[in-house]
């Protein structure tokens, strides 16, 4: 199931977040409330997905060490989707 979700994440991280919300409680365990996951779903899907994935990864059930590098990398990818799209529309290559 994990490999299927990883392949689906390459297509749409929002789809994987929705499937995780529907079939698993990992998002509810990773976040205390509902506001941050909902905002993350709409504004920063890669960041939310990587935080949820790495939160459940280790034995301590929290993001530590090098895992933060991947969460920050996902944040940069999310920002690149917003700002790279406007740059492409302007024609600045």
C-alpha cells in the first residue's frame, strides 16, 4: 500500500492526503487540530504530505534531524510551484 501511495504522490499529493484521511488516521495523529492539515491540503500539499510521512516514520512519532531537511525541501517545491508558474507565464526563461 505504501508503494502505491508513493507513486500516486508523484501525480497528486492532494489525492494521497485525501486517501490517507479517508483510510488511515495518520493525519489526525500528526496534527493536533484540523486547521493546519486543511490549510496544508490547499496551500502546501507536498509539505503536509512529507511532514505526515516523516512524523510516522521513526519510533518517537515526531520529525527530527535530517527528516526536517526533506520537509523543508518539500516546502521549497511547493513555493516553486507557485512562483515558477508565474515566471513561466511571463516568459522569463
